[in-house]
C-alpha cells in the first residue's frame, strides 16, 4: 500500500529545491561519463572501475534523476543518489583526493551537495519507501 506524503508549504519548497539541485548536478555530469571524456575516464581508471563503473554510475544517476520527480518514487531516487554519491565521496577520500585534475575540489563539493540534497529528499519522503517506509514514519513520528 502506497503511503501518501503531506508536506507543509515550507517543506514542499525545500523538497523541490533540493530535488532540482540534485538532479541538475547529476544530469550535467552525464555528458562526461557517457562521452568518455578524458577526465572521467582518468577518474574511473584511477579507482579501477573503467569503463563499467563510469557507465554504470551514469545509468544509475540518470535513473535517480528521473525518479526524483516521479510521485511515489522520490525516496527511491533519493536513495539511489545518496548511495551513488556515497561511493563518489568514498573514492575521493580514499584514493582520488578532494582535488582531482586541478579542479579545486569542484567534483568533491558537487558530490557533497548532491548527497545532502538527496538525503533531505530521502528523509522527507521516507514513508514512501517500499516495504520499510511506513515503519520508518511510524517509529519516528515523521511527516506522513
């Protein structure tokens, strides 16, 4: 049974802003991943995930971006984005470094922004998550 989410006007604005910001960032990076841009290839080669990781993460990011705007799938899209960005942040902190190819930390910063925006969406729409959603809202007394 699908849970309905009723957000206040303020939370509705927060929801839309965070989803738009996350989706725009995710979508603008797809060109680099899908066109095998040398910087993207270098990054995924450095972490031992070229080409499968580059193409696979691009596909997941595309799916997440779309789901962020599909009623009933916002939480799932946000969870995909949080998971994908968690991987990106992990690799930045363990093997790539915060600054990659003299970008001044831009890619790392964008991953953090997407993670935070998606985490907000995941929290706001947690009640719509398949199987566990209603239990999360019931236990935490969250938005429903």
